[in-house]
């Protein structure tokens, strides 16, 4: 499969607000044409018009509800047929923060469907084209809650833990190709997700909140430095190395083939 086009397109999900809208602006500034995906057409259209004018790029809005099978299928088709797509930013996400047992089942299912199923399907659609070209970039937005659960975040943390493990596995699968996969794990970032989550932004410790611009610029700086895992707010990078080393040691410790001595009866 060859592609002689010089166009480079970035497809960003959840680009109508917050982190995704800043990714759109930053990638437009880097010369990417854009395909912006979300449900709110008015916001997408306004952003496309603004970024096209500011950066002389082409920007196309696609209205899609990524919790709906047929809408995910439309974006899968774009990813598998538009050979100009060089970057996929899997950013669309939803948080509903409440005890799992009290959460309406619809809130549970939509979080899992958007944060896990849509992200996985869109990645699967993009990978074959990227591998065939031996080039491409997937940016998966997880969360610091991928490694941390709160009494109100069992579902959300679980979805982001999936993104963490899925992306780590994918990075290994694609290690011998020219396709890059970056995992980004933001901590609290000032976006609309909070007010929608049930925990208002104003209720958070404001000192722990990052702006969307700082978050995305740090993540892109990490990408430019060749990082595959980026913790935008973590000053001490050795913390992740220690976490990985402990995780690896724990996994090695599971490979014993026998119950641990403390579980031996008699
Ligand atoms: P946001 O401003 O609420 O943006 C979420 C985006 O996802 C919006 O563009 C929204 O667009 C889109 N979206 C929501 N439901 C959708 C659906 N059913 N179909 C298609 N698109 C949908 O929140 P954000 O903080 O920027 O979130 C972006 C990502 O960052 C998420 O994956 C989130 O989990 C992650 N994250 C955020 C924080 C934080 O503190 N803000 C921290 C860690 C990770 P429409 O409503 O127009 O569809």
C-alpha cells in the first residue's frame, strides 16, 4: 500500500472542548489538517473555521456519538480508508464519579463504551494502515487514575487502567514498526469533564489543577523527546521507573507455579 500524498491529517476524538480542542490547535500549528470528532457540531464547526483561518490548514468536523456502534463504525471507515491520516488522538472520554453500586447502569455502560470500546475500535481501525505505511502516531489519553482508585472512581479508574494496559501491550506489538504509540496520563485538568462528572471543578484543590494548554504542551514536549509514556504533572520521572520496576518484580513473583508458602495448609 503506497501513499504519495503529502497531506498529513490528524484525527482527534473529543475535540469539541477541553484537552481535545487544545490538541487540535497545537496539531494545526504543526501543519496537520484535521478531522475533529465529537457530538457537538456547533463547537466543532466553530473550531474548524477558526483553526483553518489561523493556520491555513483544512479542518473537517465529523459529528459522532462514540457510544453508538454505527457512529464508531463511520470513524473506523475514515481511519481505514483515508490514507492521509497520520495521527490518531484517542481523547474522547467521560467521567461519572459516584460509588459504583449506586451509579445508574447507563452511566456505567457509557463510560465503558466510550473510554474503552470506542478507543479500542478506533485504534484497531488505524493500526493496519499505519503499519502498512510503517509510519503513524497514536496518542491515547488515559489518566493518573489509571493507577489509583477512589471510592467514587471505581468505574472511571477501571476504564483508564484498561487504556494503560491496552496501550502498553500495543506498544510492544508495534515496537518493531515505525508506528509510535504514546500513552498520556494527565492528573486533574481544568475542563468541563468535572462539572459533568458530579464533582464540580470548583470543589477541587485548585493548586492541583493544570490548564489544558499546560497539559497538552507538556504531553507534546514528552512526545518530541521520544517518550512513550508521559505523566505531564509528575516532576520526578524516576517515580514511574520505580513503579515499573516494582510492577515487573511483582509479575515475576507470580510465576512460581506453587501456592506461596503463607497459603500452605498444615
Ligand atoms: P471534556 O472537556 O469534557 O472533553 C471531553 C470530550 O469528549 C468532548 O469533546 C466531548 O464532546 C467528547 N465526548 C464525550 N462524550 C462523547 C461521545 N459519546 N461521543 C463522542 N465524543 C464524546 O473533558 P477533557 O478533560 O478534555 O477530557 C478529555 C480526555 O482527558 C478524557 O479521555 C478524559 O478522561 C481525560 N482526562 C481528563 C482529566 C481532567 O482532569 N480533565 C484528567 C485525566 C484524563 P461532545 O460532548 O461534543 O461529544
